[in-house]
C-alpha cells in the first residue's frame, strides 16, 4: 500500500526581525500561507530505506545521505524499511520551504505507514 503526502509550498506574506537572542539567532514574527502546489512524497513498505527523486525539478537534487527526506526518515527507530519517492515540483532554493516541507511530509507519511 502506497501512502502519499503533499509538501505544500510556503509563502511569507510578512517577515519582521524583532530582536536577537543571546546565541545570535534572530527573533522573527511572520505571516505565512500555504499554496495548493507542492512536492509529492510517496512511501511504501520495503526491506531497506531508499529514496528516489523524480519530477521536473528533481534533476538538481541528490538522494544522498544529506537529503532532508532521508534525514527525516532516519529519526524513526532503525530497522524499518521504506521505499520513498520524492516528486520534486517546487524549484530548488527558491525560498518557498520545499526542503523542510518535504521532510515534514516524509514524517507524516512514515507515521501513517508504520
């Protein structure tokens, strides 16, 4: 059984820096909306954990160990396999939250799978 999750694009309507923390990170107030367009994460049970990247924006993305989808999947207890497919629709490095949305969609999909 395949499980699909959409990773919606995030658009910042307003972003204000309101201060800075002691560790150097900035305090932010933001207003965001999620679009009806996004990447698609599909997961199925498998022996091992694998990632395949497809889609019109997939050629610029690797399925290597540093991929956020795999990093998210590895937060689950070891020994569980899944074949993960990321259909990359959102442009890379476009500032619309594609990578983090993909990771979150992976967590949602794997939670439903396992």
